[in-house]
C-alpha cells in the first residue's frame, strides 16, 4: 500500500482550510515557513497541533500547485 497517507482529524482539516483561505498570501509550499506564519496568524496551545496544521496547509498548497 504505497499511497496510504496520514489520517488527520476533522478539526485539523477544518482549521487548516479556514486558515489557508483567510490568509492565502501568508503561506507557501514550505513547511518551515508555514510554521512561522501560523504562529503569527493563530494562537496555538501546543507545538504538535501547530505542526500538524502547518503540515496540512503545506499539503493543500502543494495540491493546488499540482492542479495548475
């Protein structure tokens, strides 16, 4: 099963999409950049949650770039 990805909760997906649409110009396809941008945009209570959301936003942006 080569293409199996990581399962993300509905909360992470909803927050990731919301942040990505609201602050579209702040995020890039680089995870490290998105972690810092997410710190500026939203207040996270844990580092792990911030990293998971930043990773999902990065995935969304890369998917959009592949469509073009």
